[in-house]
C-alpha cells in the first residue's frame, strides 16, 4: 500500500529542495527532484515494514517554507529509525506538519564534571527545543583547543614570534616572569612584545577569532592558518590578552578567557569590540622596565627601557603585546629552564631572520644565531672558534642540488627544493677539547638534517632514511629548503612542529643525493680509522692488560726470566719489536708497549698458517692471529668491529673507534691468551707436550677451516 502526492517543485526554495532530497535519501519517501522545470512531480511514500509512514500535502502544507520542510525531514528520520509512530495518511488528508507534532529527543549528553556550564545549557536547548546548532560550540571548542598539543612551551611561543615576523617586526621580546604565589606555588606570566605593524580594532577582532587571519592560505610567508596565536596561547594559559596599537596612546585590547566563554549561555558567542586604552597596564609596563629573575645580574639583561627613555618611546607608533597570565601548562616549572630552552631553540629556528637583522630577546637576553650546518659567517660558532684561535671556522659546501618535487600525491605540478651538503672540518675540530666540541659547538647534538620552510626551520635532527646510523653523521650536515607550496608534500601541520615527508619526497631526495651521501660516509670512516690506528699506537689493549693483571692469581705460574735474560732484556725486546710493530707505530712506541705488557696479540696474514701461533719469548706470551684464516674473517674481525662500534652520538662524541673495555671481543681475546699461556707453560716443561700441542694446533686449525668454508 502506498500513497501518491503531487508536489509542485516550483513552490520549493533551495533549502526546501535540499530538505526534501534528504527525505528521499533516507528511503522513507521514494522519488527525486525534477530539475528540468516547475511541473507536477510524483513522490511515492512507502509504508515501512514497521507500519510507519510519513505523509503530507506539499502544495498546501509546506509550500516554500524550509522550516516546515525541516520539520518533515526530522519526522521522517525518526520514522525511518523506528523511534516515532504516526498514522497513515491518504491523499486527501490536509494535516499540517509543524514543530508541535515532532517528538522531543530524550537523549542527554554524557559530559564530564568539568564540562563548561554554558555549554551544557546550549546543548540542552538544542536537544529539547530543537534550537539552531552552531557550526562551532564555542563553550567546549575553546576548552578543547587547550589540548591541541605542542611539543614544548618554546614551540608554542614560536607561533607568536612567527606572527611578529610576518607583520614586519624587527624586534621581538619574549618574557617569562615568575613571582611567588600562595604557598609554594609560583605564578608564571608569559608575554611576547613586537614592534611590528600593529593591528587596527577590526583586524584585532578578526585575529582573535579562530580561523581569523589576514594571511590565511598565503604560502609565501611564515603564518598561514589563522589558529596559531590562539591555540599557542591557550596551550599555556586559560587567558589570552592582546594589546595592539597603530598610533601613540591609542591602544586596543581584547581578551579570550576560557572560563568566561564556558559560562556563556548563548548558542552563538560573538566577539566583543576591542577596549580602548591610552596606556598599557602597569603589569605589562614592568616587563619593559624591571629585571627578570633570570638571567641573574644586570650585565646579562638588556632592558627594553633604560633610565633615560620611557615606555612610550619604546612602544612608538605601532606594535603588539601578547600576554598569557598565570600559566598553568608550561613544559618546565623554573624560569631558568624555560629561558635556556627558548634561547637554545629559537637561536636555531630563526637563524636566517637573526642574520638579516632581527633582534630577538628572551628575558632581556639577546639571542645569537646558531647554525647547525656551521656555514653562516655571522653565527655563534664563528665567535667561539675565533676566541680559541681556530683557523677554520666554517663548514665546506661540497654539494648543492635543486630538486623538483610534486606538490602532492598524484599531482602533476612541481615546486623546487634546494639541498645543500656541508662537510665539517673534522681534521681540525677533532683536535679541540671535549667541552668545546660538545658544549660550545654542539657538534654531537644529532642535528644532521635541517629543514627550512620559507627561511624558518621546521625540523632539525637525524634522518637515518637519508643518511646512516653511524657516527660519521656528526661530521656533515644536510640542509633542505622549500616553500609553503610544498606543505602537503613535507607534511607540515598547522602548528609547524616537525615534518612528515611523503614517500615520493624521500625517494626523490635519495635518488638525488644517495650516492654522494655514501661517498662522504666512506670518506669520514676512512679518516676515523686512520685516526684510530694512530691513537692505538703504543697502547696496550684491554685484554692484554687484564691477562697480565690476573697472572699472580693463576694456580700455575709462568717461569721467571734467568739473570742473563734480565740483564739483556731491553736489547732482546728491541730485537723482538721488529716483528711486533703495528701499523702507524714508531719503534719507540712499539718498544714501550712490549716492555709494559707480558701478553701480546699480533696479526699476521699467511694463507698457509694455522689460525693461530703461540710463542713465549723473554717473559712475553705472544699470540699471533692469522688474518688469512676463516677464523679471523668470520669470527674475530666481525666481533672486533661490533664491539668497537662508536658510542651513540646523543651521549658521547666520537671521532673514531673507541677502546673496548669489555664485551665479546675482549672475552674472545682472553680465551686465546689463556690458551697461549697454557700451551706456552706446558711446551716449556716438556718437548713431547710441545710436539703434541703443535700437532693439535695444526689439525684443529685445518678442521675448523673446512667446517667454516
């Protein structure tokens, strides 16, 4: 059974047509909208299996009213879900559908105890009275945006510095003001001042709105999304105050207060008009005139206002102050830590702008540009090296590439990126003290790859899918520069925290720079090996030392030297050194090493030898390992390399292979030295035992060779 109703499409406006189409999409009303012109148009209304039906006469009851059409849509939706019953109507029925005939939705939100009260009121109004639902529920949205998530406080503050630079600032000051609160709690206020263009009242009002921006979607600057100022501030404090001016003594201010907005009971929360001030509040003025608690000492702080000038002179005819009072969500609790971290990060993130003349202060401390590639001539590392009298103060550019990258997956358009590879002067800088390399130059901070978007750094750190995990990456840098056109390709988020390179970008980079990266990796490894060999000259190994130190605890002692051997020891050892000298070792270094150690390991290459040989001469147990035997190639050498892997660059600087103090290779060498000691003692005591041990050595070596091959 079904009813047919003729609906004249000409009587419906656009919203009415859309509502009618939604009814049809739900399957309660069958039919479609005739788009070819106004004429009678049939709609088939089907009775659902549950016996539910929606029926109406469109010509007389709905006409062009979108409100009544929405009412019909709501009734149809509930009929389709089986939550509402209505009678079946015939074609002659004239019953109008109004809001009175629609059942009340009894569902209630399951909100937490800290949910904003105003939001609960609005939600109740929507559910019970079918009030208009706003696109954004301000009471809950602003509270939720506090949890957008920044890696640390400095990341959030960079949003404000970005805005300042975007709007022409040449001076930016960041403040962490910490004062004692009630009990042990300290109140921390965070503020950012800039001397940029400032904002008119209307622009300020727009800027305080979420999504409001004068440069939205502009990919040629730093800012783009119209969210940063608000989300960054609210991630630190529940209150955001902004003061901006474009002429002297004409300051406009606005406030976003999470708690106050949460109490609003209006469905649509509108932005108030800015307040007019002739001067900044005293709590802001003191930021410019009084020393911060950190850095300690007047000499370390360059106050914005000195004794001979006034705040009005500093402010000039344009500028902006962003204040986050009484912050409750800071990454660090102490002002010192907040300041030091901000200086460290901002000196690198904004190095290009600082080099161009931007004056950036954190708690009145001037931020000096830090360049992780060590290529800039006016960055901090140059001053450090000048003070030390180092001749080579910058890295060397060894490769530069321009790579065209797709704007996004499946796109046919491309934009260029610039890639530069720099090699650090390892030959000279490796000779500097550990403190200088680690704490002053930060060579071992793992900042192998630096990525800049429109001259602002968005990533600095290791990128092993482009380089390697080896410590050689400490001694070269890769800098990648791109424009905002490639934001999607580089995975740039609205808060500009890090990158998430798409696979097609990574593959394009690998194809372009992969071979050159392999070459520089090998080059630095060779240098490190040479340096390691030079440092090993004259050094007694860990296993040789341990074997000698434990000799006195052995049950069977080695025979002592005769008086004649003692008298001729130096001369005999000098003759012995001829065959025991290592590569890169002087004769004196070799003599000193052999004289200090009673156990000696020697490497020798001979395809016809067993894998080891033992000699006992002048009180020295000499274990010779044959590098031509599979024992060396497949066991000894791999264990040596594995045990001598450089320490992780995050915790220890490395210029070559480190001395091994423990681990598998030391255990293996002690096994061999214990064998050499036992064989030497037994062979010296009995010639038959010596022949038997020599035969065993040869047969064991050959058996092992066959098995290994």
